[in-house]
C-alpha cells in the first residue's frame, strides 16, 4: 500500500495540501475513515450533513438465482458494509443473509442437484481477481475452488451440478480461457480453450455434452462457438466476417433450446439493433424471434420445457418485458410494470414463473416475479428508502437536445438525456445543474433510481441531467461507434452542446454547472474541464482516465486488446500522437475550476497512476483539488463507509462551489 500511495502522500509535502490521513478529528467535524487518504479536503462540519443519513440508508435487491427445488429466491442486497447474498422464501418475506463479508459478493448460484450447496464469487480490495467458493449450507463451511491469485468469472453449472465451467486468466495472466471442473475428482479441472483474447462459457447443452462459449472482440464484435466437452473440439456457430471491411456483428449471451438443436441469442447481424434470434446448431441459419424493433433486446431466458421465452427490450432507456409462446410465436399478456429499467430474467426450474428486478425513479431495485399460467405478479422485496417518502423523488423527463453535427440523413443530430428537477414547491428561480456522465463508454444512462443523489435534488435544490452522448449503448451499433478512435472528442463536444441547451432553459442556471462521472465518465469530466472550464463551476471525477496512452499501458493485460478496439492502439505512432494530444493531463493548465477526484488504490481497470498524475498536474497550477484514495477499493467505492465519506465530500464541494 505504501508504494501505491507514494505519489498521493508526496503531494502533501511538495504542494502543501493539508492531509487528513491521520488527523485527530474535531468533535463537530466529520472524521475521515482509516481506509481513505484525503488530500486538499477541508474539514466538513457535521451540521452540513443534516438530513443526509436517510439517503445513505437506501438499499436495493438483484436476482441471483432460483432454488433448484423450492419456490425460493437467491438475491443480492446490502444490510451492512457491502452487498451480500440473501434468501427470500416468499413474496415480501424476510431476507435471510447467507454470506457475511466486508468485501462485496458479486455472484451467487445454487448447485443443481445439491440444494444445500451454492456457489459465490468474491474478490479482495476491489482488484477484481474474483475467486470461486462452494458453500455447504449444512456445515456453514466454504471451499475455495479457484487458485486464490488469478481472475475467475462467468461460472456456469452443468444441469446435473457435477461440473462447473468458468473463464480464467490463470494460464498467463492475460488471456481468458474456458475451463471445466469435475467436482467429483480431486484434480478435475481441465482447460478447454487456449487462445488469445477474451473467452467465456455461456450455457451447457441439455445432455451436458456441449458447452456454448463466446469470444469477445469489442462492444460491436463477438462470436459464438460450441465445445465438445469430452474432446475439447471447438465448433464455429457464427463465422467471422469474410472480409475486414464487412460490418462487425455482435452476439450477446446465448442459450441452448430445450431440445439442444438450436441456440437463442441476441444479435445485430443485418440490423442496427440487437434482435432475439434462434440459430440452427448445425447450419447456423438464423430466425428472428423478436421482430424488427428499433431497440435492443438486452436480456432473455427460456423456460425449462422450452415453451416460453422471456426477453427485455430497451426502449429509449425504459425496459419493456415480453413473453412469447415458442410454438406459436404468440405474445402473452403482461401486467404493467414501473417505468424504469429491468434486468436479471430467470425462469424458476420446471415452471413458467419468471423473476426479474426493476428499478425506477421512485423505487430502488426490487425483485418481482410473474407467472403467466396464473397471471400473477408478485413483489418479493420492498427495499428500504431510509424512511423517506418515495413520492417526493423527482421523475425524469426525457429530452433530446441538438448537438454540433448532422446525421447520415442530413438532419441535426440530437442527444437523448434524462432531466431531473428539484421540487418546485421548495426551490424557485433558476436552479444550478449537475451533469452526470455515464462510464463505459459503451454504457447507458437509464431512468433508474437515483439513490442518494435524490439528496442533491430534494435538499440542495440542484437539477440533475444525465445525457447519453454518442458512443452510448441502446441506440444502435452506428451510434455506438460514433466516438471510436479519432472521433473521441466528438462525445466531449456533445457536453458543450448540452451547456448550450442549459443556457436556453428558463429554469436552469447556466452560470452554475458542475460535471461528474466515473471511469470513462471520469475522462469525459476531465476533458470537459479542459474545454469548458470557463462555463463550469467545479467537477468531480471518479477513477477517470487522464491519458489513454498511460491507461492502455497500465490497465490489466486481460483488458488491453478490448480497450484498444474502442480507444485506439497506443502502439501505433499516429494513434499514440493523437491520444497524447487529447489527454487531459497534457492540458491541465486549462483546468481552472475546483476538481474533486476519487480513486481506489487497487483499481485493475483504471490504475491509481491515472488519478495521481492529473491531481499533481492540476495542483501544480494552483487549482483546488480534493483528492480521495481508498486503500481497500478498486474501480469505484463499494464499501458503505467509504462511499458515505465520498458522498459527504461531494456535497461539501457542491455547497462550496456550485451553490455560491
């Protein structure tokens, strides 16, 4: 840890930034957690945080799995420091906690045929070297199935529960190979692929002889194969493009049909959007299931008997659930769901009941099920919102603002964004604005629950705008590519156009605007500050990229090639020169407004160095920098004590520089 924080602590000495690392907290000042090094952050009076506590005790729940024999759900939720696995045995029943760790548990799945055992994954300190564990519920003991050092992801049980497939970079620390472990044998692990790149298992065939796998090239390009598990022989299901100039094709996830003769997947082949299709397992011939809708299919599952398919369509950010009869193609009637985003579709074994989670503006993520045979919708969790009245939370308004260029048809291009306004009965006049830019860059802002950010709206009277600049997912593969390579700063110009739009709104104050974002969104914040500092009041970036060259050279090896497709290959002299030319750290003299930075010391994606170098460069120009480094976090603050402190610092920056 000392090595990782060397530059952070050096800033304290060289630049005279006050350190709160070991300071004795005053009685009326918020103490800094022992896990966080804070430089440049002023003391935060406790009375500045009045009313914040309820907003910090909002929870949510996600679907992990159905119990293999009973009508019981495994969910992921948080009651203490980090998200853990819980069971719920009846709709709106008590949540029984199963795992108890300071580190968050990322996945969970019951072992088929062994209902008293379940698999979970966990990593230490946010380094994302996920380890797999098998928990025996009878004894309470867990056995680690992985090596404790490398990265293990995408675990998939065989239908009988005797074998487990997963992907790991254990061979060389870089390439993700597919493995199968026979748990009945002491040395039952076999590596089935040994290829360069990112590979992962998707689904076991009904007879257990074949394993669907995927090769990921980029957000726009991926391919499907199946493996003969006994021999390891690989068979191509979706061939690569014959010519380099042919359009790339993406296949997202895949499921075998109940008879094992075909495969369901979402693909944008011959379409601008991801459609649900059925592929013949022998010929690869495709049949479109979801129709030619102008939105992406984003999640799907099939019932065990193969009679029903459930899928979610992302319509302008809002999720719409569909159920169809596979024999007739007929759509089934569905109940109305909250207007938000949904995920985690899971059919209950040997039934037609499907589980999913829904998040919308007035409810954190909660778990629901729908049984079409009984036409019954059940809510399984009602997550707490800190005792607050959810009716007070702002509903998003979807707008489209004009940007600087035109589309292929010659029309002015517009950018979709969700606008959240503070309550008009409490706040009048032009309101200050926080622009929150999502990461990815292939992410998407959705009309989901804002969580603790509702405090910014309800208690501080600040409007929140969440744009989907070019390069966001959900709007077609052409939109997704609009910021690739040397088009990178076009997405930054979209933020400039948003500032123009804000200036035209009678209820928004263009003289008081803050930009925030994490990961790639952090790069967008830094780049926006280099271009538009004169139009901004302050900024907060978390785990952001300050130079794509140093980022690509230092991000974990298993991620580099995937990121090079998106950002450009820094090994090419021309591209390297371009990336250096747009690097925010090389234009730090243009950042003239206060900047808050958050970074996990163990981040495997955007390493600590990215934040260290931009903090040093901006501080050297005499600009106020509030810098937080958490020694037990990775790509973002996940532990409650760390995120609570980060939120308090953010609110203090808003009070100090935005609400002036």
